[in-house]
C-alpha cells in the first residue's frame, strides 16, 4: 500500500498547477491582444512551474508515493 503524501508535496502540486494555469492563460490572452513581448514573458514564466511539477512528481515516484503497488506475496 502506498504511504501518505507529505503536505509539502500536496502544496507544491497545488502551487504548480495554479501557476501553470495562470501563466498559460495570461500568455494566451496577451497573444490575442497582441502584446507579443508580454505574451512571451508570460510564456517564459510558465517554465518554473513546469519544472516544479516535474521535480515534485519525480520525488513522489522515487519515494513510493505514486505508482503501481508491488504484487502481494503469497507465502
């Protein structure tokens, strides 16, 4: 059975998803205006949040917080 998830992992996931959604929405809206310089800046602001979610998910997999449970042993 998987162990409990740390509150820091949950907080980092929430922060990264909110950050990615906000920066992507701002980039799209600014591209529609068109304010290309600010749209590019907002698109670049997306990258740290993407990196955060990648790091958090790698940490979760490495520590067994997500993924496939090992098969039960029949001894």
